[in-house]
């Protein structure tokens, strides 16, 4: 059967190669056509022919591997899908196996994920019948059965986040609960509940975010709407405010952190020198700029002085000293002057 498929593949490739040679010969025998036809068109024809060849060869090769995939929400910061050495397929179902002995550890899983570049034991996260579990592919041991947890994350630094009844806890490599279930699952990844350099971003019961250590102790209090982890500090952010750099002892290292600054432009009218017709162009405002913090904007001047806090969703120029500022409902707009004073409301 394999020999037959191989012959079929060779025939398809030979036919494609012959077609390509015939195309080249036709071009050589028709100099008039070649001269008239743009080079771009000839290139397109060659690309199309190549795609046809690829399609012919691709169809002749049977699909033999089913991906051991993860759910759409599992965009892990690191980790990888297990290779074929960890997964076998039978009648359309996936099984987790020992790569050395080929012994099946877990049958009929929905999907699985493996932290291949972690320092822990080779532990695979898997889903079965809507629940999450973990198995050690070195010891053939299912350390967490897929009966309790509705969501789970890969192991990192000896711990893995799991969700139960809307709260996040952490289990160790033996499957024991190491940090109890007291962190709110907000429906968003929160750095995917993965530890980095001994720290993990989580939320408390009020849905405010902070940072814990591997003992479950708060090293950055849960006071914020977003937290970005670095090795020795965190960047914390509350909607409508500036970001702060804070260390893991609670000390504020820097305040007033913003994400970016954008140029502002306003319309100018002028007369075209050649036609004498009035024209409308744009001029850059060299005195004022829009800055961004998270999802919000504020106004800053060319000296770096903050004119308004980051409480708007967008700022645009009307004149060099008048601006439109869109409110957080994304529909209401106000006019502000160069001091940030609201002058009037604007109807859409």
C-alpha cells in the first residue's frame, strides 16, 4: 500500500514537472508573446502552477496525524502541544502514552497540553468530558483525575493553577492543593495563572488584581485593574489613572508611567498657488500631544506637563488650542481647551 502511494506521488510530481517544462518551452518558442506580456503576469502564472503542483502532491499524501490541541482560550505564554511520542490515536480518539514503553496512561482525551520547557517533571495537562486533569508521563501516574476541576493551566515552578466553583487555587506535582481556592476567576487569563520568578498575577474576591508568591501571600496588594510582571517588580494600573512601578515589598519605585505619545493634527485652509482654488490640509500641533495609558487618553504639552488625567478614550485637534475629547462611553464628546477645561458638550 505504501509503495502504491509512493508511485502515485511520483507520477503526480512527474506530471507537474512536465507541465512546468512545457510552460518554459512555450515561452521560449513564442518570443513575441514574451515581449508583450509583462514580467509580473509570467510570475503570477508560475506561482499558480506551483500551487497546483503543491495541491496535487498534498492530496496524494493521507492525513495521519490529529492535533492534540488546546481550547481557544488557552494561549499559553510558554508550553507546547505534546509531540507524537506522547500521544497515540485510535479511531479518531487521542490517548496519552508513555513515550518509552508506549503504555497508555489516559484514554480518549479531548485535548492536552505539555510544558516542555519547564523544570518540573514531564506533566501533561489534559481535558476529558469537560473536566481537567494532569498525568506524569514518566511515572505513568494520573496525579489529578479529570473529575473536579473545570479549568486548569500548565505547571510552572512546581505549581499549576486550577479552577473550582469560580475560584482559582494551585496544586503541586503530586496533585495536592498547595494554595487554596480564594482567588477569583474573572473570565480572563490574568497571565494564565502561571508563575514567573516565584510570582503570579491573581485577583481577589472583589476582582481587583495583585501578585502572590508561591506560598499564596500577597506581595503586591490586590488594588489594581491590570498588572504586568517583570523579574524584580510589577507595573500596576488602575483604569483612568497612571501606571506605577512597584517592587515586591510594596514600595512604589516610579509613578506617572504612560504607554505612548501621539502627534495631533488640525485642519488648515489655504489657497492653491497654481489653481487659485481653496484647499484644506492638516498641520501638526507642536505644542500639545495625546498620551495613552492602557485604554485611555489624556492631553500633555510639549514641556511634558500633564494637562488632563487619562480619562478619555480619544483626543483630536479642532484648532491649535481646542480639542475634542471622547468620553468613556465611546459616544459622548466634549470640547476642552489647552488647559483641559471642558467648554461645552457636543451632540453627535
